[in-house]
């Protein structure tokens, strides 16, 4: 099976990559089938020079692009689709990340519960303060008015 991938060339600590087509399991520095272009990540912005027609040809022939090369093709709009994850996270690291996320979620829910409790307590204190500040005569004056409203109006007789 053929693969479109990067082959490192360039000086020590100054990488430049060739985009090449070669059998998937062959050594990256072995002879390749075809050089499709080059990629220089050290330039600002990164430089990617490709033979687009040859890239499309090899993809149509069944060559698979590696995740990094696929993401470069998507950026250049040579192919349509979503980017692929190019990094691998071990199961041990994934477990640690999930535990940390769960801990953060618990902490967040505890903070929300504490904030709600403080709101309820503040509302109760405010209601108690308002009840203590109200004059005692006001409720007595309101009571007769309420009693008057409760009496039904006399009904008229129609015969």
C-alpha cells in the first residue's frame, strides 16, 4: 500500500520535509516513488509547495496520506474533509485527564451549591430585616380593610 508522507531533509535542528509517495512500511529515507513537493515549518508563515495535480492523482490511485500530511492538504484546500488527530495520547494519560476533569466538575458543582445556599440565606435575612423594620400599626390597619372586601354584596331578588 502506498502512503503520502513527509521525509525529513535539511540540517541538524533545521528541519525541512519532502512530501513523498512511497510504500507504507518502507524506511522514510529509502527510495521513493515520487516527490510531490516540500514543506518548511520554520518559515513564517509555513511554506508548503506541492504538485497539486500529482497529489490528486495519487489519492485517486488509493494512496493514503498520513494524518499530518492530510491536515496540510485540508489547510491548503486540496482535499475536503475534517482534520485528523495527529497526536497519540496513552491510556494512562487519558485516565489522568478524565480524573482531573471529573475533579474540576465536582469542584464547580460544589461552588454552585454554595452560591445558591448563600443566595437563599441572604434572601431570608432580607425578609427578616424588612419584617422587623415595618411598623406594628400597619398590619392592624390593613386587617379591617381585608375583612370588608370578603363580605359578599347583597343579591337582588327578581320575581
